[in-house]
């Protein structure tokens, strides 16, 4: 997921120039706080709001197939991030991967919240590591 997002950003930069600058959350806070919020707390909240809620709602209430639930999850997750520029393409890739992880785990009666959370937390941790290097 992260490597695909990085590739999209690099290719986009080649074709369209540097991506627009975005405000970095908690930029003036300690690295420990940023690590906790970005790689621990937010992935959990986003897993609940961006994957669990839409997928369970679409599957349970509206009785739609898994692929529709995954698509709705990817759209909801992307919208949660609030970007309106080409960054959306990178977020959609991550959203699709996280929705797929959730759906695969849910269908095999695994641990979809845990699996999706860990995948998301590791991806965010990788982004932080790249940013600080």
C-alpha cells in the first residue's frame, strides 16, 4: 500500500510537478505525540469510522454484496481525509487496500478490525519514518 502510494506521488511529480504542500498535523508537537496520534490513535478511529461502520452498514442494513460495501468504505475513508487535490488518488489506493483487508478478514471470520488497524498503523508509521529520515 505504502509503496504504491509513494509510486503514485513520484509519477505524479514527474508529470505534474511537485505536489501541493499540505499542513503537517502536530508539526510543532513532540515526536512521541505525533507517533502516538498518527500511528496509534488515528488508525484505530479511522478503522472504525472508515471501514467497520460503512461495511457493516452496507452489508447489514442495506444487504449489499461485499464489493459494494468495500467500495463504500473506500469512498468514506477517502472523504475522511478531506483532500480535494491530486492527493486523493494516493488516499484512494490506501483506502482500497484497507477495505480489501477488512472484507477478506470479515469473510473468513477472522479479525477484520485488528487486521485493518495493524495494516493502517504500519503504513502510517512508515510515512512518519520516511518523513523523519
